[in-house]
C-alpha cells in the first residue's frame, strides 16, 4: 500500500494560505472560498483541523457575504451558490453555523430555483445540475429544505438522466462522473434514490476505471487523480503524472481514500462531502 504522507499534505495545505502573492494564489483568488473548503476538509479528514486559526478563517469568510445573503469566492467578488455552499460547509467543519443569519442565506438559495425545478448558480441565470446539488445540500445542512419545491427539484434532476444510467448538466447533456455525483448526492439527500438505476449506473461508473487503476470522468478520457500522483517530498496530489499538485485534487484524492477506508483517515459522508462526524453533529447533535 502506498504511503499517504499525511504530514506533508498538511504542510502543503497550510503553506498555500501563506503564499498569498504566489501565481497559484492569484489565479485562484476569485474562488478562495472553495479553496478554503477543499483545504480545511482535507485537514479535518487527516485529523489536523486545529492546525489553522479558526477565528481568522471565520472573520475572513463572513466578509465575503453579500447583502443578498449569498457568499462570494473572496472579498469584493460577486456571490454565487457554489461559494455559498463552501462557506456553509466551512462553518459546519468549525461547528460555527450559528454565526449565520440562516433565513438570509436560505432565502438567497431558494430564490434561485426556477419554475421547472432547476437552479441557477447566481443572478445571471446559468442552469446546471451542479447547482441543484448545491442548493439541496446547502439548505439541508441549514435545516431549510422546506424553502424550496423539493419535488420539482427532484423531477428536474431525473429529467437529466440518460439511457446509460448517468446524468448530465441539463436534459440531454452527456453523462459525466462529476454531474453524477451531484445528481445522486441530491437524490440521496432528498430521499429519492429510487430514481437511480443502480445496476446500469454502477456498470457505467465501473467502466470509468482504466488500466492504471485511475478513474476518468467520461469514456475515452484520461484518468484524474490517483495514489501514485502524490508529491511525497512536499505534499499535495495532482490530477495526472508530471502535473503540479493543487488543493482541489489533494482534497478529492484524500476524500477518495477516505471512502476506501484508508488507514488513518476520518470517514467522509458521500452525499454531503463532509466528515461523517460533522454530518452527525449537524443532524443528530453528536
């Protein structure tokens, strides 16, 4: 079994935040909120969330909230459902959801549901099943699923199901592993998994594994993230051999290992993409 190099990954994630003037940091400036979610969840799965200054993170995070109730990817940027979910997930990690005006946030999310049950990502109106997942996941964490028409949301997701068992970003869109995660996750949270053809979808997903052991997102594509892609010297995980490591692929690599019950990692909830103990605390107060 490959070495996880957990301490190196922790150092890598913490170092990203300190290099705010680096090229990578500048390029990611507009989505720093999601970067915080990826990095902090990775730290929590590694049992090292206490390596960061919680109050400092929360102070910055709350400066990213708009009057609309939504959160931006960074201070001075526009709000979007994606960054709103990331902000809520980060606060959930820290057990600090009580700093939110929950009605304000949930009204922002619910206000983006369209007549057909789909969700727009922001006021500009782009529709994608990713945003359906984001809305359902975020409102569920806030205990506000009653703010939306859940039946319509489910029906829209089901309308994006394809003959191969997978799901696309809109009706008729090509099946993609990322969209499948979003659609199956939203259906799981809403208690609607009976709409999934488990055998057909399971087969499609099994077919995503290539000879190297890695997994691709669509047929005939290159694999993305694997155990052999860790930087054992400096930490971090990349998408493919010889590519630079980044916090996005580091998180999803560690999350995948958690699902595979890799020794030394906390369990992750596959629907909420948060550590199991965080999800239990949200819904059961444990």
